[in-house]
C-alpha cells in the first residue's frame, strides 16, 4: 500500500477546512474503494463506500451512529486500489 499526503493535491480536496457543520470531500480518482474518517486518537468514526461514478461526498460531522462528533482534529483516508490518500480535517 502506498500512502500519500494530499495537502494541496488536486486529486482529493476538502472544502471548507476548517469547518463548522459540514465539509465537502471531492476527488478526481476514477475508483474510490472506501473513505474512512478517524478521530485524533485513531478510532474510525465514519466509513463510506462511494458509488462507482461518485466524485464527492459531504461529511456532516456525524459518526456512523448519526451522533455529532465533537470539535477537534480528524483524518480522512481515501482508499483507491493500492493507493491511500490522507488529509487532516479541523472541525470547529
């Protein structure tokens, strides 16, 4: 697996970041197998599997149970084949 940081990478963006209630994740990669969001302790708070032609997804700051996550630092991983892109998100 190849891990790539994605700061200022056009293949994967999060806007706005920092965010209050939601942020839009967008990507240009053809195939995205899975997107995971982790809290600062490394626990997975949300996982999604995008549709085949899906190129964006809005995270509303909720975990997999539908609960609003607290303000803080989060990390998002975009899995595309053997490549994993990663970015830091700040929820205010």
